[in-house]
């Protein structure tokens, strides 16, 4: 994979703007989480996965009633009011 050399200016607040072509390459959209991973050569910017990235990956063994599941979680957590 060819390396993309991009120069970025750091703001007074220590912020940078990720160039559009880099965001597109990483699939980063507003609201996504990213992380800097330290490696011997410096740092790597990576898109972080959230629980929402795994929706649909695991199929339940049986049909699940979501209202029943929420109510059970509420009771087990000791929540005072219903989530529905």
C-alpha cells in the first residue's frame, strides 16, 4: 500500500483536521471514534470500532422479545422507571 504523505498544521489548541482523502480511505465520518496507536516509527491513526459496528454479526439462537429484555435489564439493575 503506498504511503500518503500529508502535512498538517497544529492549531493553538493542539488540534488537526484530518484531510478528506484520509477520512474517506479510513471510512471515518462525523461522530466516529479514532485512536492513535504508538509504533516504533511514530503513531498510526485508526478508526475505533464501537458496539454499533457489530450489529447484525451475531444471530440469536431464539426469537428475542426486546421489550422483555429491556424490562429484565431494568429489574436487574434496580432502575426505578421503565425504559419504554
